[in-house]
C-alpha cells in the first residue's frame, strides 16, 4: 500500500470504527470494482467534455452501493468536478418534489477544495472569473467600477441566456447577489445565496431587491440545475456528479406519491437524453426489488423501458457500460481481502505496526470473516459493515492500546441486536451470540 497521510488514514479508520462508509479515501479500500474502472473513467471524460451520463446502480444491502458512489465521487473530484450525494427519503427528500431534491443538492454540493455546502464559494469564483474575462478584453478601465459592473452583468446574461429562456429568476438572483456583495449589503447577499440554493422562507425584501418572487418550485428546479451546471463549467469545474441514493424508499410511500416520484425520475432522464444538462453525471442506487418489482420502476412502463438491462446471463458477463450496473457484492475471499487492506492501513499508523500485523495476521482476518458471515446466515453481502467495525473497534484498537492483548486468547466475537441494522438482524436471527474463534 502506498504512503498515506495520517489525516487521510485517520478519517477512513474513524468512519469504519463507527460502522459508516468513509467520505473520502475509498481508493484505499477498493475491492472488486476493477471491472468498472475503465467505463466510469470514460463516462467522467465524456461529462468533462460537455456531455452527460447516467447509470442506475443495483445491489442488495451490503453490496457496496454507497461505497461505489463515493468511490466514483472521488474520481470525479480528481478531475475537478463538483459532487453531491442525496439520500432519497419519504419525509426529508421525496423524489417527486424536485425543488427539495435541488435544495438537498446544493446543501451537499462539494468540490475537492470545498466541503458542503460549496455553493457560495462556487458562485464567488464564477463572478471572479467573469471579472477577469472582462478585464482581459482590455476594454474596461479597472478603476471604473460602474463600467466593470455593467460589463459583468452583460456577460452574466450572455452566459445564462439558455437558462433565462425558461428560468429568468436564476440569472436575476445571481445579479442581485453580486450587487448586494459590491454594496456591502451582507444581509441581502446571504438571503439571495440561500434563495439560489432553493432554501425557503427567504426575506421578501431580499427577493424584491433582486426582482424575484416566491420560492423555488418543482418546475423551476430543473432550470436552476441547468444554471448551476453553467456556473460550475465557467469557473473551472467541468461537471457535476449527482448521486440519488436509496431510491428504493419509493416502494414504501403511498401509491400516488410513488407514481409522482417515478415520473419525476423519468422526466429527469428524458431531459438528460435531450441534452439539457451538459456536464451532469447522474447516478441512482437501488435494490433489485426496486428495479424489478411491481412496487418500483416496473410500475411506470416508460421508466422501466429506459432502465431495461438484461441480467439473465452470468454476472461475470455484465457490461460495465450498461444503463444498470449490477454490483457483485462480497464473497469470503473478497471480504478477507478487504479486511487485510484495512489491517494494513491501520498498522501504518499504529504504535507497533509489526505487532498489529503479527497478531492480526491474514489467517486471523479470514477466520473472523468466516465466523461473522456464518452467523449472518452465510449472507456474506450483509457482513462488510459489521465485519469492518468489529475488526477495527474490537480487535485492532485493543491490539494497539494494550501490549498484552492477544485476540486469539482474550477476544470472543459477540453479536448483539444493538450492533446490527434491521437487515443484519434478519440475517442473524439472534439476540446475543458468542462466536468462538480458533
């Protein structure tokens, strides 16, 4: 394993200790995704050139859908793209309300240099870029602020001409934001950047100052997304990777709400195909039941047709360029490989790296993986989260903290209902189980 910074190593290990997918550093843990690398790289290149891309990622719980999305996001950021990951939910982010989806998008917007929300930084960078382009034309005196402002406004209108045809409020709010910043009116500037991000309850006085009315609605949301892509591209971010995670939650909502959500998804895909969103890479994740079942995608035939992918052949012949990507999930060899990668990463920052590698050797990691997967009914795909959490928090931490701790002698792996998610509990069908490790 290559040399990894202490901060990066700690971020990854801390997330695994909590039982969550790390936000970054996923290239350190990649197992079994090699087959997708070339195709995803080609899609990212297409998006960076002004095209668009879409994939639906399918897999059962534990197959690595969130991991895949964040791994892809890291690749996007290395190319200078912006990213946003949205958890679809019935109450917080219903898919049929695109204005809410857009609001969550801006709240989670990130770049390699800026954590969420990066919207303000991106907008400020865009205005700086416009000013530089105006000054580079050498037609405006840099000391003539009034003339410079007028020239920037004119360039703004030109760049957003396509957006303004359907959503003039986006350009108006940006113009109002710049004027508020230039005049030192921070209150209005704050309100307008919030309005641009789709936030509700923005002061009426700020909206009047920019010449906009009301809150963002379902139909204007797509126009705002189009405008955001333009702003990103102009200030050096060639695209946006947008992840709609856990879309299978649509199966649990009322029938009329489900149909509206599916139709909103169909509308978004149609707009991508029509070329409305150059620079957008849309990824949605869901379970096979969502894509194939009667309460999911199949409920809306036009959407089902757009997502149709043949999975009747052996999984090893799945095309990584298909509309739907089937994640293979983990088997015992790949789970063991993942555990060894984590062990090595942990050891690199341990007080006594050789002791960690010796006591938690390859054989022990494989034994722990087999024992845990066996208790989860042999469903290896369900095991990675709890396996890595137990490996880090219960074994590696103790080996590193206590000089006389030997996991083979003193540690008995215990699963309790409090450790497990609902899916993991269903797989284990046990309240508290002690597993003897040889």
